[in-house]
C-alpha cells in the first residue's frame, strides 16, 4: 500500500544538479527517438515548448493536453503511434537510469517523518521552519503552477 507520494524537483529530498539532470534527460530521450528516425533537435525543442505550455496553463486543460499541444506546435505534428510508444518506453525503462545523477539528502528523513506520522499526513515543514498543518498535502513545483500558490 502506498502511504505517500512526494515529488521533489527542487532538491529538498534528493541532492541533484538540475542542469545535469536536464542534459541527461534530453540526451536519453532524443537518443531513443533519433534511433527510430526522429530529428533530435526538433524533438528537444518540441519537449521544451510542450513543457512551457504546461507552465503557462490557465488550468482549462490538463498538463498532458497542454504538453502534447505544445509538442505538436513545435514538432509540426503530433507524435505517431510508434513515437508515442517510444516516449512511454523511455519513461518506463530508460528514465530510471537518470537517477544516478541524484544522491540521498541526509536531512530528507526528518522532512518525511514530519509530513507522515503513523501513515497520516500532518502538514508540511519548510526549510525556513514554517509549519503548515493539513489533512492532505499535494507537493508540486512552482514551475508547473506558473509560480501560483493554490490554497483550498
């Protein structure tokens, strides 16, 4: 049974060089698609554009829809079935190899203990020491929320 899912994209729980992550991510993704006939530079530009549309979202569409809309705009078309399958395969198999560029943060255990105690969520403790109590917590980066904070 899953007790919690924590998305850590700012290095709070894992130590990671974001520039190196982006470099390795695009290297792996484009290599997979290039082997199957895609233009690597075009794929990279399309992924960036799709990500940009997600970040600028007004909330009227799901992130997945925004991503693929932006991807198609930059790539000139939507991915075909084979290309879609290659994206899925990358995230299911190859993406895991990128974990080698991250390292465990010794302070992460304390954060997790505070967030989850006896399989119950109690809130969030920020590095600044601010504590926000809540029965449920959704952690996300500001990148995909266009820098907005939603409280509700």
